């Protein structure tokens, strides 16, 4: 069977599976819709969290980014896993004990203030929308390359599928489809990695293959070989970075803290039964994520080495089929500058003839390594699973922010459970349509903003939640001021140094690099904004009245794990 | 302070002590070994890996997973000790 037939078969089977699960797990109440009824097992929640967390960016882009960034790519590996330690130790158990539906619920109740709740809703919406647009785009890319439909048609198909199970099943439908999606995506990521690891090093475990000797008889270690190839072509050594230590430190911190502050991840811990289940499922989630995250850097090394060997100084006319296929998508371009008919892939921008988009490294990897057709098709199904599962999780945060935090808690407090459920479904539908619109007409800044969503989450939610748990006397004035100052500072830095809007637009961005505060890039600035948030909160807190006694009692109560009732919205 | 409150604050103190120890390790393996002392550790080579690079792209992640499971164990024991495990 050809790659295309295999792709149709595998994508068809997985989609049918997701729809089947959605019908089986329809939501009957708002509690089903928001927190899957509150009775999800730790393992199922761990798998769902892992799928929720690993987006199109983790599956499709990350290994590619690392392949081109080398050591500097470590910020994503440490940043997107280390955040779970913070989540498990500092947030998940206490938020589960608190037992409400959403993150703004916690902020609103803990800081006894509608203003705090609304600030939290706005932060949640900004973070989630920027993120979801990127997922829809990922769906479009996979469809257009593997099923040869137009990118926009791909986005629409993705929208319909997500709409179906998110609107019908809410958190319950999403949780169980995510369990299935985790299985699909991890299988799809591991199979090609194992194949290629055996091919190149003879070691079936990619994590070890990465540090093994090549089996081409040269006796060289794979990483030595890649370092050699890189310097030969004028690039930095693969195991060395170009970023400053300060910047690597700050970006890693921003990603870690941002991870712990992302509403669609936090909300997953409301779905388990007990506090100890919340802890355990955070551990399981990270274990399941780590399988992909420790394989990805190995894939990067394999793919980069393979790529250089396949293309550099080779005749353009001898290029394999995958090369032409990807050229058609525009994600790979060749321009024979010196007219010698050969491909020169070098660091010097003037002489370099090959431009490769980060995103194709994972998707093209099995083709570059000549793996069988079904493996290539599997990668397409895996990419779709990763993008759809994350999109669904984000849509749920958006819809519950609107139906629960705004409609029920602010505007129509006496709304019936049934009407609220319909409001949630309506909000999810609107959110899917908006996300789809951005997927089809991506504003030029989407890719840039997705990375910054972490900075925004770090600068706003993380300090407010941590202080809310660990500092009993933290009051609403401090928390609100901290969130507002934190997210504003982050937005300002982003607009100034990423979009250059105060200095004449995007063209000015590279020249502004020397003005970065303390040499910190916009991606790493979330760490600074987070620290400022902490300081502002604590200082304002000193000069304003203590929180009321009953709130202090709530804090004492969430610190004790026993007696966690079921999550409730009332 | 009532007896109940005393018990609660003793529990909380032990919890915070665990957090402090575990988060110190969390910091050391990632920010320490993977970033700040990366260049020093890179002088040590294990198999094909330079050690600092290995911590940044592999080792820190393994240790993160272990840390959470150690935390789960410690807390389950602590809950039992204070009778909060129901």
C-alpha cells in the first residue's frame, strides 16, 4: 500500500475511535462537562494530562527546533518537564483539595473578589486562545502534506472533529479521547525513533542510541560525528550553545513556571477523586511525557545527521522523493546560488542554498531514513492526535471560563445547571470557530506568541496561586496588583522587543536585541515579570488589610489532604 | 492553639521541609548541572555524552520523574502518620 492509502486508513481508524469514545462518554451535567464527574483514575488522568500537554509543538516542532539549535534546545526539554515538579509539589494537591472547577474559581474565592476572578478569566483567555490557534495550524499542515488536501480544508476537518467531542462530551469526552490520543501519539513517535536508532547505532533504545557509536564502522560516537559535521559546515558545535548562560537560565525558568501556571493543565487535577490521586497522577503524567521528551533530543540528533549526509554536496537531481514532496509545501526550499547543480547546506547565509523549516524534521524523518510506508502514515496520525488533544483541552478552558466564571459567577448567578451546560456548549462552539478562523488566517505573530504564552502564564497565575496556598495572610489587593503588573510588564516587553511596536515595527526587532534588559530575550522575560509579580504582591500586601478570617481558614483547610469532597461549583 | 491546629501546623512544617529538599535537588540537576556548571561537567565524558549536555537533555528529566514519585511516597507516609489519609 502507498503512504497515502496507509495515511487514510490510520487517520480514519483513529478518528472513528475518538468519535466512538465521545458518544460513549457524553456529559450529562455541568460537573461532567467541567471536571469529568470528578472520578477519573490517576492513570487515566495522567495519560490525559500527557496528551493534553503534548501539543503539535511537542510532537511536530520540538525535535526539529532542537536539531537546529543543539544545546540551546535544552531549554524546551528542561522547561517543559521541570514545570511538572512545581505543579506536583506546589499546586496540584492543594487545588484538588480546594475542589472547584476552574483556575479563576480558585483565584476568585481565595482572594474573595470579583475583580480578581475577572482578571484571572482575562489572563486565562489570552493564554488559551494564543495557544489553540497554533494547534489548528498544526492540524492543517499534517492534512495538507499527507492527505494532499488544502491546508484550509484540513483545518475545517479538524474543527469539526474537535467540535464534535468537546461539545458533546465536555471534560468527560475530552479525558477519555485524550487517553486514546496519548496511546496513538506515543506509539507514533517511538516507532520511527526506534527504527532509526537501530539503523544508525544498532541500539534499539533511542535515549541510549544518541550516546552510542555509529555502526558504519567509523568507530565515532554519533554526537562526535555530528559536532564534526556541524563545525565543517560553519555551524556551532551541536553540544554547545550560542545563547548566553543568563538567557538559557531565564528561558528555562519561564517555561517551567509557565507550565505550572497553564490553566488547561491545572484544571486536569480537579478531575481525580482524592488529593493523593492528584499527586500520583502528576507523577504519572510526567513519566508519560518524559518518554517522548527524552526521545525527542535523540530524534533531533538522528535527523540532523541524516539530513546533512543526505543533502550536502549532493546533486539536486538525485534527491529522493521526500525532498520534492516537501518542496511542494514550501517548507523546504532550494536555491542553486552558485549554479553547480549541487546542494550546499552551510552556516554562511550568503552561500547557503537550502532552507528547511523546523516543522518538517519529525514529519520527514521516517522518509529520510527510508522507513516503510505505514510508519510514515503513523506519524501523520500521531501529529493529529497531539494537535487535537491539546486543542480540545484548551477549548474546554475557554468555554468554562465563559460559562462558569463569567456567566454563572458574575452575570447570571441563579442560572440552572441545565442552562449552564448549554451555555458551556455554546461557548465551546464559538471558541472552535474562532480558533479555526485563526488557523486558516494565521496572524503573522501566532508562532511567536505561542512561546510567549508561557511567559504570560508565569507572569500572571503562578505567583497568585503559590502565594494563595503558602502565604496565609496574602490579601486581594496584593494578588490583584501583582497579576496586573506582572502580565502588563510581560506584554510590554513582548510588544517592545518581539514586535518592535514602539520602534517602527518588526523590522526594528533585530537591532533592539542589544537593549534587552540584562541580556534577557522576550522568551525568558516571563521569569523577570514573575519575580516582579511576587515582589509587588508582597509589598502591597504589607500596606493593606489582612484577608478576612474565613479566607484564612480556607487556606488552612486546603493544606490538609483529608476530606477532599468532590469538586463542586457551589 | 487547639490540638487540632497544632497537629495541622506540625504536618505543614514537615511538608514544607520535604518541599525544600526536593526542590533543591530539582534546581541542582537542571539549573545547576544542565546550565550553570554545564561547561565544567562537559569535561567528563560518559559513553558518547558530555556530562553537562547529558544532564540538560536527558538526566534532568529522569530525575524530575523520580522526584515526583519520591514526593508521592513521602507524602503518603506523612498523611498516614498524622491520620490525614482518609
